[in-house]
């Protein structure tokens, strides 16, 4: 992925907000049905990890790498 990749760019922006990252990871589990993603109608929840969890995990990785560089 490159900096021009919208997913990575969004994760980089999200990496500045640790409370939001923590909340997204808590509400969107790593396995099983995603209890954080709700779909209208009778469809079941998407399988975890969902896209929201993936972007939050990437944001946490970016944040951690940035913090290691500044130590």
C-alpha cells in the first residue's frame, strides 16, 4: 500500500485518535460475527474481522510505529 491508497490514508488520519481506535477495536471483534456491524433486514452480521476492524488495526500499527520513531 502507498500513501496515496485511500484505506491507508484514512488509517493514518485515524491513528491520531487513540480513544476512537480503542472503541472501534472493542466494538468490532477479531473473529466470529461482527457485533459492531449491523445490517438492515434479516441478513446476518458480516464475518469478522470486518473492514472497520481492519482499518482500526492498521491505524494502531501506524500509531505504534510513529511512537517508536519519536522515542
